[in-house]
C-alpha cells in the first residue's frame, strides 16, 4: 500500500520502495535490501505496463539477449530494450510477473505469458527472466530455462 502522505510503498510496516522525497514521513520505518526494492520496482513497472517506470530502471548500455553483436534479436541499449517491450505489447503479448527472487547479482522474474494465438514468436506460458543489476540499474536481461537456472544466474 502506498503511503498517502509521501508515496512510499509500504507493506506490513516495512518500506518496499522509498518515495525519495525530502519530506518522507516513513523515514523511521525499516526498509528492505536494495535488491528487494529493485524486484518490486521491476514487477510493478512490468505488471502495470509502465514503460517509463521500467525505462528508469535500465542502464543506458544494457543488453537483452544472449546472441552475439550481429544477432538482430539481441538488444544493445536501453532504447532497443524499451522498443522491443513496446513491440511485444503492441503485438498483444501480455506478461505478468507472478513471482520474484533476488540474489546478490540481480532479480529473477517468473513471468506468465499470454500471447495472441497468431503471434510470430509465441513462447510460454511461463518463462524466467533474469535481470542482472549493477550500480542499481539493470545491466543485462537474459532468459533462463527453469527456476533453478535463473536463481543460479543471480547467485554469486
Ligand atoms: Zn516516503
Ligand atoms: Zn510516508
């Protein structure tokens, strides 16, 4: 639930996402680890299809995909990544983050996919996306085959 006075996202007396306002009234409450906050931010941005909130979490030179530099499916910067997400949304793909797991290197999102039947790169229904975080921003997004592999990817 969002604090009505300052905008912090607070759950059971713990601040999940701080408001970053000078006049924060929730300062005295306990907070979660920064990676937990990152997980909530990613989940909230993706599930509300808020591409500007999502964009704010991505490093400018972030990479999405495992392909080499010539692989057209690989995104090589934030603009690529955001336009790829927007393209998928425009094609009717709907992903919902149902669960997040954090590790020292980043955040794992379990995503339930809902594609229109005629989408050309249909996958799913459940995929694991690994968001590798560095300096507080997503530096790389990779897919993982299953939950164990995803958790391994964010473990040090
Ligand atoms: Zn606040
Ligand atoms: Zn507050």
